[in-house]
C-alpha cells in the first residue's frame, strides 16, 4: 500500500500520530531534511525502519525530542553538551552524549545485549516532529531517503523512494535545509564533529570558545 500524503498542520500531524501509534513508519518535515520515524518501543519498529531505509545495521539512528528537557531522562549531561544544546536547540545539531543506563532505546540492528554507551539526540526547529515526540516520547528517526540514494526533499520524492514502506507522509513543502543536521560528539573533553551539515564547524567553535571550552575537532 502506497503512503498517504497529508498536508502539514493539526490534522496531518494527528494522522501521523495515529499511524505511529498503530506501529507504522511516517515521514515528517524538520528544519533540515525530511525524516522517517517510528514510534518508540514499537515491536519490530527499528527493524522495519532499517529495512525501509536500507540502512547498514551498525549505523545507529538519532532520537528526535520535543524539548531539550527531555534529554535529561535519556542522556548524562556534559559541560560541552549543555553549551551546545543551549546554543543550537531547537535547530540543526545532533548531539551525541553518554547514554543513561535506564535508557533502553534500540537504535541499530547491531545492538546485542547491553546498550551502547552513547546516544544521539536532536530537538528540531519544526513543530511537526516536536509535536509527535512530545506526544509519544523520543522518536527514532533517520533521513527520508534510501541509503546511497539522493536526498528526497519533497513529499512526492519521498513517496517515490519509500512509499511502499510508509504509512503517512506529512507534506510541508520542499525541505528547507538542503543539508542534514551536523552531528557533534560531546561525550568527552573535546567535541568531535562526526558529520558536517547544517551548523558550520566555525559557528560551533565560536560557541565553545565563548564558554571557555576547547575548539572542536572534525574530519
């Protein structure tokens, strides 16, 4: 069955919420690129998300949050993480932090037994994913395209690539960002840029310097 496209807005977000509650995968707009997500704790949800994407099994997805305060129950705070979250959330920065032992999210297919020690989090600057995450809890999410395929920046392109795997696509028009979120590992004393994206490393460096922290390193 091909995914249903609904306009972004209260009715469209409710349709996405109902699809997630029923165990489906939905495509949602963010402030960068579109994402596809599944409800937290859905049996087989992570397997279905990875299958839809064709994502390598060892590449963990991030959690989208409704509010920065939601990170407290999932991740251990660090000085650098707090500085980056205050500066860039909501926005286009995913922050990797130490995972709390009680955070039992499964975010890759390679997890076997004990959960990995870190976890990636983001508060997007868009009301649609924040509504869904506030209603359901932190949403396991990845970009809305097949692995190694071009970015799908519109609802029609998402349906062409992924439509058979999705229940609902929330259409907010063309994706505004062009680049996915920047990914910053803030678990240690020095921030490491794991992926360059929407937030430039020079901007991140300026924020860290102002807080008296070392400049980031990145590939």
